[in-house]
C-alpha cells in the first residue's frame, strides 16, 4: 500500500517537472522507466547538461549537472580550493568535486516527503541550477586549463 502511494506520488512529481519544462519551452528527453529527465541548455558560454532525477524511495528531486571536462592532476588541488570558494557563497545547491578523478558537478535536491511541491518550486530549482552552473562553469574550465589562476578565480568570486 505504501509502495503504491510512493510510486503514484513520484509519478505525479515527475509529470509536474515535465509540465514545467514544457511551459518553459525547454526540449528534454524523458526516461519514464527511471523517472529521469535530461536536457542541454545554453547559458552565456558553455552548454549545460542537466539531469533531473525523481527518487521514489527517498522522495526527493535531485538535479545534477556534470561539468563537460575533467580536471587534470596538476590542477586538482587548485580546483578543490575553487570549488570550496564557490560553494561558500551559493544559497541553494553546491558543486561536488571528486579529487581522485577530477570530476566536478553541480547538485541541488529537494524533498517532497509529506509535502506537495509545485511547478513554481521546480522552476526555481531549474533556474537556480542553470544560473549557478552558468556563473561558474567557464571559470572552472579556465582554471582547469591553466587559463586562470586560483588567485584570479577568488578575486572574481569576491567581486574584486
């Protein structure tokens, strides 16, 4: 009984997210069996792959966006500091960084346990994610490629 209720609720959340994306005119791919939505949106510079997961058992919506590059070994400590600097000022969501393989991604989650989430919240989650990713993806890339120093990254983050 509880599992059936969880499944129906997860499906409703998934459908609401798809409806929000339809209303915004965003092209996306549905993965109905897994309750996953994937899309690519264009910001000011680098295209952003965004994946939205509806986790039925945990009753959460999770947005992930992997950066389209891997940080080379000689830049990984600088990236660890840069991700920490970026995360300090972010209100919602955060960047995850795996120093062992150089992967960086953005993550934002929201629980729908014992609550009803609106299309407006999904719109907020999507827009905040896209804005935050767009704000940092080019800086992270320039740092990873040695085109920007860590000091310059920190200056830019502080608005100096």
